[in-house]
């Protein structure tokens, strides 16, 4: 049995759709909603374990195989990262390593592989379109008309107020969205998570799940929001650092990357990244 990595924390989304005793049923419900199918046998769902590709130290993604497809789901409560296609490319490569026998890769006959699909479910506070598609080719330095490699990630806004049709098709996803709404409603109150959980149980929102795992959900939410706050702080720090580097470059013509790094208090690599991004 694989030893649990205590450094990694699961989100409520991951627990609900991957770890919980109802996870396969929930996954199948979500799959049916995405593909307009009516599968009932949860044994057709095969979980795939891939770590440390989409997120570090905090597990906010899941992958599974069903009906000849390998699906990768991620969740965002902050700004959607435009590098998700690149991360998913690395992710699906790791998944195929598990799904395809090593010896089979060298056969002279064609080896069939599950068709990949990538989804990100957005439930952040910022205004975001109902749907958006992110393409790997957007990151190519010299894209062509027909790129040799392409990967697309479908971003779906699952906030309740957006009323995406997927929420109407998948009851468990709709209840999860309502649960997040309720947590935010109580966010400024004392014992906010406890109040949100109790309120959801009364309203029949994830009631059975929350009755069984209320304390675990509380701990997951604390870890989740701590992670989100940490990410926001790091993003703000990165913006401040970029501004300092830009100011230094524009103020002193001919200054070297090493001199900028010493003056600003950062690494030479960070200076070069900013120069590359802004073309300076």
C-alpha cells in the first residue's frame, strides 16, 4: 500500500470526487453530465494517481479513465493560470506512463490509448466567462498553421450565479458549488466554516457527506484557503518585484542583469524572466 504523503493536502473538491467513499459515483455523475451519457456502473471508473504536476503541496486535481477516455479535472478558486495547458501536457504524459505497458510502447503494431480531455472548474470570486478554452499553442514562440502538438483545456465557471448548464445536469457538482457559496457567505463571521456546514446540512446541500466528514471538511477548507491566500501573496510579491526590475532597467541604461539583481535584491534568473516577458 502506498504510504500517504502528509505534506500534500487534499481540497474538498478532490475528496468529494476522488477520495470519498462516494467518489466514483460522483465522478460518474459528472462524466455523464459532460458527455450526455447514462452510465450507472461505477466500476467502469478507474482512478489515475498523478502527483506534483498541476499543483505543489496542495492537491486540487484528479484524473481517471472511463469509456476509452482519460479525463483530467482541476479546480481554481483564484485567477485561472494560462499555463494550465502546459501543465496538463506534462500531467497526461505521466498518466499514459501508468496506462500503457512499457513493452507495448515498442511493438510494431499501433498501441491504442485513451482519448484525453482536460477541464478546469472555476469557482473564484472574480468575474469570469461562463466558459473559456485555453490552448497550448498560445504559448508557442513560433506557432504554425497546423501545430504538431496541441492541447486544449476547457474552463467551466461553476459559480452558482452563472448557472452553467452543467450544474443542472450534475447534482453533486451543483451542491458543491452551493456549498462554496455558503462558506463564503459566512466567511466574515466567527466559526464561519462550522456555521456554513450546519447551514448546508439543514438545506440538504451535501448533507450526507458533511454529516460524515464535517471535521475533516473543516480542516480541508482551512488548508485550502490558506493555500489560496499564500498564492495571492506570492502573486502580489511577483508583481512588485517585476515593477522594481522594470524601473531599474528604464532608469539606468546599459545596466547588467547581475547589477539589477544586486540592486533590487533578487536572482539573475528573475531579472531575465522579466526582461523576456516585457521584451526589454
